[in-house]
């Protein structure tokens, strides 16, 4: 698995997200910090470097998410998988 994300792939992910964080939806122009390309399912969990597994994220969301792949929103024992908003 490659950790390298090409410029073309970065551009594709950013344009697909309309330059908004795919988690909190803040626009990249509204942030002081540069945006990241995040592996939704991290490499250490077997995630791939492909368009389906990459998200355009603000620095705050990416750092807070870390390598997590789910969260608990409603019922304490029911995980909700992170995914890209369309």
C-alpha cells in the first residue's frame, strides 16, 4: 500500500468535496490552516489510497478523527461508520 497521494488524486478529492471539509463542511477559504487528504479507513486498518477511501478534511477534523473508523451517536453499543458525504 502506498502512503503517497498524487497531486492529481488530491485535486480530484478536493474538487469532489467542493473545497469543503467532508466531515464538518467548513470551506477551505474559511480556515487559517491548510486542508488534509484523510484516509477514511486508515492504512493501519487496511484502508486503500483510492477515491472511495479519501476525504478532504480540515486540520481540526482530521486530527480529532485520528485513525478512528466509527463513532457512537445514538445507542452506546451501535457504532456508526465514518463515510464521505455526497
